């Protein structure tokens, strides 16, 4: 393989950090070659998601149930695949897992399955809201706007919902909170949250017997776009956060620069200057470092006495 080809297929630093770990902690099946191969997985997952979404939209437009059963249950799992190979968080994976259960439940006709699907998507909204709020809080004017929208829509549909009033009211609170929190994360994630809100709003319109031609197609297209934008937006934001954390850790590891001069001698002007050596310890000059001790006065008197 040429040098240019190796460079083309070399895994980026984030992927190498995830999969190419020290041998003491790296799984046996993860080798550098596998890590380079896994670099193409996120793009493959998104490509397959787009294909599955297109098949699902064709099935909805033509009312072919078999196409919907094939494609719709694959949408969220393909995005889970993308998240797991892009340092995604557990809450996002949990939200997409709940969405998978909700998609399957809503394929089955009947009010019971509709309620089960709503319960599954309630888990999706709660997981996404916690994930978004943990990163950044939305602005107060955004909260006021979404609360006003929630109250207006529920007031407009309340008389038409019948037995579904309370379940839809509870679900709409979580849905609106998620859409509001998504606006604080990034523009892409905020757009995804708004499309999710619009998609489920149209489902509520259908539950209130206020149908219109092409509603199912609009519901599905906005839902698929919402999943795509929320997932990719969250992945981009997670990578940016990891890059900031990595830079901060590197700065802390490097520590402050060492002083230009580092010596043990006290500087001039110190309150405690170095003391001169005592005569006993000071080195003697000349060949004899231990000269004879001079006679003391007491010795002279002793000699005189003798």
C-alpha cells in the first residue's frame, strides 16, 4: 500500500484514542488495522440511514406496509451504530433505543399500541432532555416561547382528543421540554428538536381526527430529519467537548514553565545571607592542611614551672 493510500485510510486521532489503547487495556480483537477499518463505519451508518429513510418514505407514500416494516425499525438502530463509533453518550443511545421500540409499536394498529408507542417515545424525550440540559441551559425567552406554544396547541386540540387527552398532555410536556433544551446545544440539534416537535404535533392532529392529505408523509419525513439532525448534532458537539477537555488535560499535565534560574544559593539581598565558614572547617592553604596548634598561655606557664 502506497504512502498516500495509508494516509487516506489512517484513522483520525479521536478514533485511534477510542480503539487503539495500551495493550494492557485493549480488547484482544481490536488491533490497529481494525481501528483503521472502523473509521468508515460512521459514514456507512449514515448512508444506510438515508437509504432506509428513503425506503420508508416510499412505503408511506405508496401505502406499502411491507416496506414500512422493513425500513422503519432500522432507522434508530442505524443511528445507534453511528453514535457508538463517534464517542456518543449513553443517554443518546438510550433515547434511540426507546425510539426503536416506539417505531415498532406505532406500526401496529390499535389504541393500545398507540399508547405503548407514546410511552416509548416519552422515554426518548426524557433521555434527550437530560442529555441536552446537562450540556447547556436554554435561554429564558426560548423557554417562554415553547411554553406558550405548548399551551396554545393543547388548548386547540383538547376538545377533540377524547380519552387521549391526559396521555397526550403528559407526552407533550416532555416533547416541548426536549425541543426547548435542544436549542441551547447547537443550531443543528435545535433544528432537529423543532422538527421532532412538528412531527409529533401532526400525529396529535391525526389523533384529534383533523387529518389532511399527505399528513403521514410529512410526519415521517420530519421525524427522519429530526433523528438525523439530533444525532449528528450531538455527535459533533460531543467531539468538540472532548477536544476541549483533551487540551485542558494537556495544559495541566505540562504544568507551569520552570524558572529561568534554579540554584540553591541564596540571592543577594536575602534576609539570611550565607554564613562564612568557621576557622575549624575552613580549608587551609599550603601543603599542610593541619598545622601545629599554637601554644596556649597555660602551656607556657606549665613549662616555666617545670
